[in-house]
C-alpha cells in the first residue's frame, strides 16, 4: 500500500479526487495526511475523509528553510512513501527538495516545459497557443523543471476564459493524478531521478 501526504494551498479538487479513489479498498494507495501553507478551504476534504491535517504558515518563520523544516517535521511523523504537491503554491527550498528527492511530485497546469510558474493558464492564453495540457513531474530545485512523469494535451477552445480553461485542465488533472498514483503503487512507474 503506497502511503501519501498531499500538500495544498487552495480548493483541493485534485486532493478530493485522490481521497475518493483511496476510499475504494481495492485502490493500492492511502492518504495519510494533508498539509497546507494557509487555512486552505481544501482541508475540508481531508476532514470529511477523516484524514489528519496540518497548516504551516510561512509568516510565522524567520526564513523559508525554517518554515520548510517545520513542514517536514509534520510529514516525517507520517512517514509517507510519496508527497504530492496538488496546488501547493509556495516554492520549497532546496533543503526540503533534497530531503524528499524521488518521493516528491508536483502537478502543473501546462505542457511543461512551456509555461512554468504560478500563472501557467493565463500565460498559455496570452501566448495564443492552440493547445495546453497538464503535467505531473518530479520536483527538483528549479521551478517546474523536474523530470516529467506524465503529460496530457488539451485543446484550447476559441474565446475560453482563464477560469474556464483552468477548470477544463483540472478535470484532466484529477484523472491523471489518480492514474499516476495507481501506476506508482503498482511499480509501473519509478520515481528515481
Ligand atoms: C491545479 O491546476 C494544479 O495543477 C495547480 O493548482 C491547481 C490546483 O487545483 N498547481 P485544486 O486546488 O486541486 O482544485
């Protein structure tokens, strides 16, 4: 059974999809805990599924390393096999990335390496490209630069708003995340860098 900690910053619809999948006793993974960098609304999904939560806000720490070290303390109590950044909108310092190398994956709403960063959906629309996508990749020290594990293409309909396009991408992401977690649990995909 693959054990997982999910980190979020927002509404947590990807988290919810994973919690629902893990609720099936036949699914080979389990969410042990959900952490956030703010009192995110998505934490409610974890509570609904009786999954432990923790919030570590960076404003209470002198620097990013101290903040991330506290985050790591919470994670290490749970000893997960995998940590999923599912809409976690803070950049984690190298100390954290190094500690969890090969166990840390991130979801990103574009066809990386196109449009890294916090405004991927907006940037794709501004660039006028006809397709974008969703990517899940290993986390390294860069911003959205780690090895790509899975990627799906999504057509951009004419005139679609940023919000609508992001929702369309998230529909794909939710399915993509559940499938990838299954494949990792089944050893069909390895995470060694
Ligand atoms: C997703 O699009 C993810 O790729 C990005 O943030 C969004 C999170 O959505 N990093 P949600 O909170 O899971 O609904």
